[in-house]
């Protein structure tokens, strides 16, 4: 029998039986729990209900709902049918949601009650299933009257399992295909390098619509048989209380976070110290840590954070070791079965150690491509190697460092933001002639989004007017934090906008 994510989680569930699988906290209070055996039965019920609705292997299912036990169980049920989970941020604007639904060609949209109206305004013809997540979890409310059963379709390692939408420099987000093999290899790599076991308890405060929260955290913990203490959202006070609990059912051994989470907690902890000596593993990713922040985390939490690197298209690729030398600013060393090349992006030749090159990857963790985007897929691969778009270098110890990006993606608070997407929104304003969106360094967020805007001749624009326009069409974290009005953009002789010069304008200002 070929391995799939669902089969591996079920095997763990049979082994763990009545052990707690997920404890769900809403606004800091324990609301619901589910054991491993109940998790298996609940996901079987969901799978059976989805089959009754006509869902088949390979169909795409959009999940647009708040983080909840229901969301996790439904995702596993989708996997048992052999369908493809498309988990979206419920905070997306209407236009964004419409694009994702159409691009994925979803057969079914499962929504929270609050999101239902938005979906029905977009497309009433598609099959829509509203699920309430506002009350404590009750498995019988999921597909009542359905007898739990596991359809267990013929699995193949190359079967698409998840679509993770990633921002692209073209302005059109791309759905990175993650196969069963990708998900399994990713989880096994993380279990191995971080030595995750059934005795571990993970504090899960990440969203499930990201590869970080879904794959690195949820999938990994469930396959390892760890207990998950799942928060409905990140709250500094809640997570600090959980991580400082040394006894009881909420006592954890691991925390996976992003730099902004640590910085928010440090702001509170510098005034009131807590003991975190029982936590064996603090990890940080999605954005680089500044060396000074690495030291602050070490001082406040009592352990060096384990920095790692991953992408929507590949899962996790690098990590500092949990034992041994951790280098601030380094993404660490390659994970098992991950092949790496450092390539001169102009000559396509390998560079020497210490020289800057583009990071190319190959391995069972790497996506086969982008959903229904053959041109983008072809551009992303050369001779089977995936071009990350990241520039980096290695040192004499074999540690890797990301130094810059070929792509213009802005990373703010761990979120990938497409400048082009924002420029399209800004340029749509009737008073705007042109714009250029860039990221500038920010101590709190890593980078912050800023925009240089060229008004149409004779038009008068204010910063407030422009920001209000952006907020109507974009998530808050995508909206420019600063806007500068210029008469013209700096360009080279070929007419290309010099983004480096635009960045300088904001830094100098």
C-alpha cells in the first residue's frame, strides 16, 4: 500500500489511540479537545460525507474559514478522499477570493458562517458547504447521519494533495502544487532533524493557510504522534502563559514561530521574566532574524532559537541543528535528501564557496510545478533544478546564508507580499498615473511596504486617500505603510524603474 499523508496520520492514530491529539484554545481558554482515535473517526466521517456529496480524487476543495478544530479535521477528510486542499486566508478581500476560486477551479467551497455571504456573492453555482466554528467542537455536527468510513483511493506519491498560493512578481498569485510525496518527505525531514516524538507537545499559534502552520507544524506533529496545543490566533499573553506552564495538560515542549511573534512576546517579557527551561525547542522562520534579536530571544527564553528556511514550493529546505552550533543570520544546513546548488544567475555556472549565487534545489520535497501555469513552471526549473529566486552564500562550515532576492517579493512579518499586486491596485485609482512598491528595512516587521506614487497631471492626492483606497482592495498587511508622491520615477536608460533608488528615497526621508 502506497503511503499518503492520511494513511500515515491514521497509522499514528491507531498507535496513539486515546491519547490527546489536539487541544483547541479560543481567546486563551481551552474550549475543545480531540484524541487521536477520535481524530481518525472524525476525518473518516468527513471523507464519507464528501464522497456522498460527489467529491472525487483530484477535485479541489477551498477551505475558507477561521482556524479551528473543524478546519484541521476537514483538511484530513479531504486528504482521505484523495482530493486537493486549497486553504485560504479568511481575511482575503473579495477580489482575491474570487481569483483563487476561479484559478483552482474548486468543486466545493467549505466556509465558516461569516465567510458564507462573501462566497455566495461571488459564485452561487459552485457547491458551498457552510460550517459553524463558533461553538465547541462536536464531531457529530460534521455530516450528521453519515457513517464514518475511509474511501482509501489508490494513492500515488505524485498525486497533488495541497495547493498553496504564493505571491508572484507578475501580480498573479500562483498555486504551488504539493504532492503526497512532498508532504510526507517534509514531515519526515522535520521529525528527524528536530527529533520530534510522541512525548512532545507543540504550541501551535500559526495560521493553517500557510505552509509553516499546515505542513511544518500540523502535519509533522500528527505524524510524529505529538500533542498539539492549538490557539485560534496568536496572542502574546496567551502564548507566554502556555509556554511558561510547566505542569498540566497545556505544558509544551516546542514552539514554532516567526520573528514578529518573538518580538511581541519579548516586549512583554522584558518587564516580567518567566521560566521557559522546560521548552526544548524554539524555532524561527518565514523571515530572517537580526543578530540582535537572536541574542534577545536567547536571553529571554533561555535557549538559542533554531532558524530554518522553507518555501511554499518546497517545504523546509534548511535548518540550524538543534544540537551543536547555531549561527545567527544563517538558515543552517540542507535537510536530508535536499540537493543544493549555488548558481551564477547570469552564466548558470556553479559559484565557489563564499561567493554569492542563486540557490537551486532538487529533491522529493520540491513541487512539480504551479497549478495550470505551464509557462511559470517551465521558467522555475532548469534541468530538474528549482530556481528559488534567492541569492545566498555558504561558509566554510557548510552553513547557508540568504543575502538578497532576485525576485522583488517583500517579506513583512513572515508574509510574502507581491509589489506588483499592490501596484495594480494603486494604479487602478483614477488619479494615479504610475506607482512603484518596494520594501524597506523595518526592525519590527523585517520589511515594510512603501509606495512611490505618480499622480496624473493636475490631480491632487493625499496619503490618506491613497491608503483608504488600498484598504478597500487589499489585506491590511499588504497595504503601504508610507506613501511618497513624486513627479517621476528614477529609471535607467532603457526605461526600467530603478527600485534601489526608490528604496533610497524612503530611507533618506
